[in-house]
């Protein structure tokens, strides 16, 4: 043991006589002075000052009582800095923003060669951008091969779908599975049949094709019947409001089928002209597109859709002068109106049918050149070209819209009278007819009918009557598919349009069932 330095020899042992240490370092002498007292000053809280005595109101000599001032409260509200301890971390350390994984979806950007370029935030992409760009180029090359026949109608289609397809694959895959997912997608693209039009089932990304197939299956599973469609039938009042003819005009019909050699007003240029056959017709300079309002250089102007020129400019197209008649009496004179055959229990007439017609300009006005009818299940049951009546000659086939060519129409065998007899075997007065702008089809067929469903009215224009939405726009918006995609040499197809109107009504009924809102009868 170390020897004691006796540093505490003048300090009295705290245990005094009770100390049991064998070698205590403190002193046990009795003559040591007591230790100095340990006095630590403690500040006591000062009592709150008492409220000052209330002063009674001073009553001046004029008798008006002046209230005394209220004392200022010494209790202050605790601000946010004086609040108690919080379990939250300081604001600077708190995590802000969404906890979901960022998705780097490429924006549309293309090179001069048409190859799309991915433009995303590099930090947000889980897959390296060079890898994604390489995979995008691979997708683009295969879409380019697949769309070879339809690219002239939409040159950027392959680039747009490649960008969409790459984004779809990226969203569904991880960093490890991305490359294999693209390879599988390329294999699926190779297995697709070559599309012949923009509305072909092979056009689109993988998700779009699957969605269209499911929607088509859902629509086709619904067979339209008269009981289902009863609430959608237009009333006679609404038929008149939208320009339908509900009664046969008075007087004999069909006694003047053609105006050849007579002077009338051109529908295209508004100038008077003498009605002549196609090979003899005078030239008309006109705009085939409708006019619409737009803003240019801060001014509101009206331009044509065909060429985007102002309405004051000269026409952009050349063709023959034509005329169009809309009054019931005038149409009745060219070819007589009539009702469909009365309903017969022994008849095999359809309870539901969708109809569409294609028209051409003739010396007897606008006449029907093709009629297409599908039943309530969407099956095409009638599609015939219509031969012009005796003495009526075609002036313009308007192939851009009708899809009718001189060569194709030369195969027509049945005139309108025979077509009407054939239709009487398929539809009668109890048949519910569906169409888009159905009044025009009934007028050119010279049919008076009261059980009609018009998709132009079922899906109204935002501006209200008499404006109507285009059928191709409705089909693209509601059904997600393209129709009327042909160029000026192909035009429309009445069979395709008839099926589209039927599917629009199916879609409307299915949506009504989902929402539970019953359609109101007009």
C-alpha cells in the first residue's frame, strides 16, 4: 500500500465515532473547528403584482359618465416559440414531397429522320437514359415496318406509338426487367398483322389494343332490343325540331326527277348556273371545307378547314357546279316520299337496325348512291349501291366524302324503287332505326319514319341545336377507335359508319347502367 499523504488531517471525519475504516484518511480529533456552513442562495419567484385598484368612473360636472380604463392583463398568450416540447423534428429536417417512386415518362421529341428522342429528368429515371434511348429506337424501327402501308396517312404515327409503348413498358417494369420487357414487346409487334387502315386493330400500343379488344367484346355482348331502346326514341316534336319530315308532302311525287337544263343556285359558290351533266358541267371554284372562327394576330377571323384561308379568299378547289334541295316539297317532286310497310306479325322485319347512306350530286339534286344496314347485334345485313333514276345523271361523286367512284358506281344494278322494296323485307314501321344525322339518310331514301334514335342528338353539341358533333369525333372519344380515315381517293364507308352508330348507342346504354342514371325520353 502507498503511504498516506495526510491531506485530510484537518478535515473531520463525516462518520465521526461511527467510522469503521481501518485507515481513515480523515481526522478523528475532537478539537477541530466545525466545518463552515454551506449556504447556496436560491432565488424565489416574485409574486405577481396585485391588480391596481379599480377607479370609479369620474363624473364630470356636465353629467356625462366617463368609464375608467380597463387594466392591462398581465397574462400573455403563449406564442409558437413558447410552446411546450414537440415530438416533431425541426422543419428543416422533416421529409417533404411524395413518397411514391418518380416516373420518368418521355416527352414527344423527334429528330430530322423521325426517330423519337427521350427527354426526361435523368435523376428520376431508374433505367439509364442511353439504354432507354436504344430500346426506344428498336421499338420505332419495328413500328416503322408494321405501319409501312398506313404511314402516308400519318407520317408521325410510328414515332408517337414508339414513345407511348416505351413509356408503358417503363411504368410496368423495374431496372432489372426493363430490357426483357422491351424485347417481349418487340416480339408481340412482329406477330401483329399488317394494318390496311388507321382504324385497323393492329394500330396502337399493346395497352391500347388490349383496351380496344375488351371494349369491343363488352359492346358486342350487348344485343340491342326494342325494350332497351324505347327510352331513347325521339318524340315527334323532337323529330320536327331537328329537321325530320314526319308527314308525306301533298301532291303527286316524282314527276320531275331532274333539273337538267334549268338554272338554279350553286351550293358551293352561291352563283346561279345551268344544271348540266358531269362531262358538260361548268367549272366551279370553291372551298370543300366548312368555315370556323379562329384568332390570328390578336384578331378573330373565320377561315376554311380545307386550306386555313380566310372566308374572303378565292376557293382552293375546282369542280362542277352542284345544287342541294332541302324542302320536303322539292324533294317529293324529284322522288316521292312514302312510309315503311306497316308492322305484320308474320313479317321477318328487324326490331332494331342501324342505317347509313352515301350520297352524290346529280342533275336531280343530292341522291343516294349506297345504303348499308346492320342489325341489333352489329351484323351487316344489307349493303347495296343505288342506280340513278331514269333521266338523272351524276354531276359529282364527291369521293372525298362518299367513297363512291365512277368505276365502282357503274356496278350498281338496282334503282331506288327496287332498293326500297328490298328494305321493306328488313324494316317496317315498328323497327327502331339508328343513325347519325339520320334525317339526311331518310330524306335521300324518301322514307318517313317516326321511331328514330339519332346519335347526333343523343350526344349533343356543346353549343346546342342545330349544331352537331361529327361521327368520327364521337367514335374516337367514346369508343377509342378511328373511322373515316381514308384520303380524298377513298372517302367514307356507310357500312363502317352504320356499325359505329350502333356501337355508340351500346356504349351509351352501358354507361347509363354503370352510373345508374336513366336516360330521359325526349
